[in-house]
C-alpha cells in the first residue's frame, strides 16, 4: 500500500549471537539431561527442591529421572 512503511526485523550482531548461543545451549542441556538428569536439572534450576526430587527419581531408576529432567 502506498504511504505505509513496513519494518522488517533487523537483528544486531549481539542479538544474533544471543540467539545462536541460546540454541546451542539448549542442545547441550538436552544431551546432558539425557545422560545425567540431575546435572541438567541443576543447570536449569540450581540447588532447589526440583534437584532433590530428580536425585530421588534417579535413585529409583534412570528413566523417571530423565522424564522429570
């Protein structure tokens, strides 16, 4: 339409780097959570009740720990 200006998304270099880092860290978190579920939970929530729950689930079996992570 004449007279209207449409803005295209324009990311700066720092915004692109943040998007790339968040994508790569997500992949790493998934891999870590698959092999060591309690480490993945610790990376996400820190030392919290979720970590204790995940450790207990890992003691019961690896599969419940992975599902929780």
